[in-house]
C-alpha cells in the first residue's frame, strides 16, 4: 500500500517512483510473489530504476514462477513469446501457468501448439497438434479466457464438430476475462445462419451488439441483424451509452439501426448522426447528409444533402466525392456524365476503388456528354482492381480476354478473373469458370469446379455463364432438358434486359444470329447489333460489321466500315482490324462469325450510403450489369 501511495502521489505524499520501486522490491524479497510481478515490470520498463533491465526483471519473474505464482509464469511466458527468441522456454512457462490455473496461460500454450511455436521437438502430426491444442484451449475456456474459448471453437469448427464449436463461441462471447470479441463474431454468424442447428436471430443480434463493444469495425454488423422493434430497442439500450462516450462506431451502428424503425426512430437516428458529426466523425457526417438527401427521419432536401457531400469532398473525403458521383450516375440531363466523371475521378485520385470503377463506367458507356473512350475506361478499371474492387478486376479480365483497350492476354485475363472471383464477384467467377473449362491461359482444367462456378454465375444473371454452362453440359452428354433450360434462361434474360441494356441487346442478337433457343434470323440479329452499337456496345459494333462484311455488297461493306470505325475509335483492336476487312471484302468463310462475349461489366458499387442503404444496414448495392441506367 505504501508503494502504491508513492507511485500515485497519495496521502499528501508526492509521487516518488524510486521509493515506490524500492518498496515493491522489499515486499517481493519478503515473499509476496504476486508483488514480484509488479516489481519485475518496473525493472523492465526502467520505472523508478536507473535504467531498464530486462535480464534482472526476468530473473525476478523466473524465481516467482518457481514459487508457483501463476501471474509470474504468465508474464514471463508472454515476454519470451513476444521476443521470439526461445519458443521452447515460452511454451514451458505458458504450460506451467496453465497448470497453475492461469486461463490466459492455457490459451497461450494452445496458440503456440496450434501455430507451431512450441519450439524444437514440437508435434508435427496435424491431428496430434489439434488434439493437444484443443485440450489446452478447452482448459483455458473453462477457466474463463474468452480467447481460449475462441481458439477451442475454431479448432472444433475445423474438426466439423459445429455443435461443440457453438458452445465454445457462446462461452467466449460471454467471458469477462481475456476477451477480444472474436467469439462474438463467430457466434453472430452461427446464430444468424443456423450453422450448428436452428437459427436464432435474436441471439445473433445480441452477439453482434456485444461484438461491437469489443471490436468497433464490427459494429457495422448490428443494423443488419435488427429485425423488429425489440431489436432496435436493445441496440439503443446497449449502444447508446457507448455512443455517449464518443465511441463513434457505436453511434453509426445505432443510427443505422434506428433508421430501420418507425419515423420517430429514424428521426432519432438522424439526430445521432448529427451529434457525432458535430464531433468531427466523418462517417456520421456522411450518413447525416444522406439522411437529408433521401428524407430519412425528416423532409428530403436533395440540394442540401448534395451540398454537404460536395463540401466534404472539397475537404478531401473520398467517400463524399464518390457519393456525389453516385447520385448523378443515372442522370439523363446534359451534364450528368460530366458531373459523375468529375467526382468519380476525384474519388479515384483519393484511392477510392469504386470511384475508379465508376469513372471507368462513365467512359465505357459514353454517359452524355462524355465521349466513348474504352482506353480511358481501362486505366480506371486497372487502378480500381489494384485498390480491391472485385467488379473492376472482372472488368480487367474481360479487357484482356477480348482485347478491349489492351492487347489480348489470356494469362492476365485468368489472373484478373481469379482475383475477382476470390473477392466475391459472380461475374468474375463466371470468367474464371471459362478458363477452368478450356484450360486457356495456362489454367489447369477442372470441369467439376467450372460447372460449379458457371452455375453460381448463371443464377446471378450472367448470360455468358448460362450459355457456357449449357455448352459444357452438352459436351459431357448432360441432360438435354437442363441444357435447353439454360439456353432458354439466357434468351429470356437477354429479352428482359435488352430493352434498356445494350450489352444484353448484343447477346440477344447473337441468339438470333446463331439460332440458339430461337429461330435463326440474321436480319433481326443485324438490327439488334446495330442498336447495341448505337448505345456504345463495342461487341455490337463488331458483330454488326462482320455480318455486313459477310454479305459482301459494296453498300454493306460501307456500313460495316462505319460500325468498325466506332469500335476502333473506342480503343478496340478488332474494330480497327474490321476496317481493313470491310475494305477487302468478305473472307473465304463468311459464315464463321462467333460471339466473343460481352463488354465490360462495370458493376458500380455505391458503397454504404446510396439511397439510405447503409442506414438500413443493407448489403452493398451494385449496378450489376454494365449499362443499367
């Protein structure tokens, strides 16, 4: 007690760290091994001592550990573990702490076994490692370590024992010691999805809220788990105090959750955003601006909302720049494309991935008054992919697959489709499936995986995936009925979306040209290709040009030259080559005109704010097809 008074400067005693350290030493020397841990830490830090002395500190802890002081064993094991100089010693110390009922000691020992940090002579057999690590983790969990429960749950999940994993994650989320919130994250997923049995959405909502108290970036899960008034009330009860303490991630989550309720709840949520914004929390400022723009919790005032976003953009907030661009992406007035490109480019300059993707979209689709420039679009897509946009990586896959604004390179196409698919883009998965089915680009053929990926992409309305899946099944002598259904689905998608989307109109033209799921009708195909080209689809231009060249008459070749010129001007190599073909006349085999695929899928992801999507806790929106306006 006297040492603490000197340390803190209490009881009219000024702080004196040297005296405090000396008294801690005397107490340790007198046999209070728990105080030895405090004394050792001060030696290590050089607090009240001439200088830091790690060797002396370790000697003190080692002696206390031998006297069965669990905190001394644990502290020393952590030091040695973190230094990475003697894993075997660190493991021995952590194991001793565990046998002395140190919950965290058990967790540390389990962690070292699981991740091969046990030192020379450690276990190498994966099954034996998992068994020993699990036993240690379960001991730590029983003693109250939240981290140990998480470790045990992960090991059980790997062993496919999901029921026991759920038990450990539940215990870990409820733990009050050695807790980092990861068990709550697992528990949220298990309960919401019903991973280990029946779904428990109420329990999942509670777990998401508790995760938020530990891991601010996970607070974003809370709005999506709230389904009714009781859930909203619970979020308000638990997150309100955190928000009052300026834990802004909790404020944002609370405001978004309130926005799913009554008008009064929405009004309150708008107030929560405003209060956090006045304390300079930019995400809250953006959400308040979005609420104003869309009339969430009050009257809509689009000019005022956009004015706020423009102001934040001027202050170099990239999300705000993107939001202005996103608001204008479907404008039909004369300046819509100009404003969209300006702010998307500003967001891109500030390294906003979807800002770059949207800027590419504007150039690729020639959104008025922006000129058609696929070469410029490719530059934006490339940067967007580098910054992590899954849809942009899919776009780059198509760039290299078909030579859109860059030379054809199947190896690069495969790599970009793989990256896109790995990031969750179904379109990217459809592109990857093509390479797994054909072996192009150096891919190792895997027809089973290709079929699986094609199915997912087809279900996500990717026409070419439906078509290629039908072809794959046909070669494998699959069910004629299934093959017919896939081609009919592709045709119906093209008919439904072709009314407003030139990409789909191009595909519809290929179906009529080739007689797939419909009668062959070259004349109708030519009309559709021309309409797609007029709406700035390069494949429509090229397909129209090829049909006209195949007809062979001088007037047809002249029309073909015009179509090819459009694609060439946009940066498509096939368009430039087509100009020469139009001048030379039809090839010896004019009937061989194959569809290459579609143009870039600029899946413009608006982020969390558009139309109040973030306020509702929704999944990120996406303009999934290239030209939905």
